[in-house]
């Protein structure tokens, strides 16, 4: 007698017989591998050579104008230029810069970057590494810095940029902290990277001039670290607290929020608003 869940109809009996025959013949079965078909990878996406892309769209892609992109490519060319005779098809300098900017500007995965630029994810990974190293070698000390003390005209230009915006004299920078999302925090210390908004990050301290150009960047601490801690650990903090060499002129000040310490040349809001002037200042 068949089990109750088997229906002894001709269709089911035939199916069981077919399965039995297949099992008996399996050892004698020869499987033939399907023929492989080669395909040509689509051409590399090169928006820097495409006049059809509007300038606004280019800035959305790479967080800078086409002129800025070309300037950056020229600056990094000695570091990123690859031997055209090496194995494979090396990426151009512009392609490596584009991959690096796209990754840093959008936080896209290497798989997505590969789809955008029509390259492999391993190639995208290597391009980003080369780009970051080139930026650090070529631009870190040349672009993100205040003027030298023997450049009074450049300091005056920074002060003028703040005076035009806020009417406050002798400002040479606006200071604040910013959080960079961290996809995979260190396994053993992940709790320390959870910031006050409950997501993992690395915190940086940034100073910009009145035109939003970076003057000083420091940090790299876990996201749970307060802005005051980042400040005290930075070279700028040591300088303004009197523990290191001066980094800004003696009469100059920064502007920041109420989280920064007192008795340093940082202009902060009034702790309590007593007058309309206080409120306007804040």
C-alpha cells in the first residue's frame, strides 16, 4: 500500500519511474561543459571628455568643476602615471582621479563604482588607493594650510572674507567638528565609534576661511569623541592653549560653537541671551 501522501495516478507513477531511471543512469551520464563566450567590456566612462555633460551635473558627480578636476589631474599626474607597457590596460590619470573623487564624494561600493565606470571592482579599489596616496604626497602640506606669517596680504584677505560676511574683525577661521560615516568599525572597539546620533563614524576637526576653503584639518578619532577632546589633541589645540608654536597671528581669532574651551582665541556664542545684541551676535 502506498503512503497516504502519494497519489497512485498514472502521472505520479510515471514521474516516480522517470526518477528511478534517472538515478540508475546517472553513473553513466557524461556532462558536456557549455562553450565559453568572450565578451568585450564596455568602454570606460569618461565624463571629463564629454561636452554633453552640463557643468552642474559634473559637480554633482565629482564635487568639483571640470577646471578643478583637470587641475587636480595635472597636479597628481607624476604620481599616477602608469607604464603603458605593463600587463593589462592601465587606467589613465583622469580615470584614477575620477574613481577616487566619486568614491569619496558618494561613498559608493566598489561594485557600484565598477558599474559606473565600466571597470572591475578590484581595479576601482586599486585606483582609490593610488589616488589617496598621491593626494597625501602632493597636496596635503600645500593646499590645506594657513598662509605663512610672512604673507600679511593673504592673512588680510582671509580676515576680509569674514568681515564681509559677518562684520566681525580679525577672524581667520571657522572651526567645527564633522563626522565621516564608517561602514565597518573595528571589531573589538566598535562601541567607541558610535556617535551621539547612534551611527558609526570617525570625527574630524576642520577650520575653513570665509570662502569655505579648508585651512586646517585634524582628527581621525572615534565618533564618540567630543569636539573638545579632538581640539585638545590636535596641533591647533596645542598651539591655541599655549603648548605649541603659534599657528595664527597674535591678534587673530577663530569662531566656533559653545563646545570649545574658554581662554583661547575662539569666539563662541553668549551662554545666555540677555540683550538683543547678544541674540544678534549668536
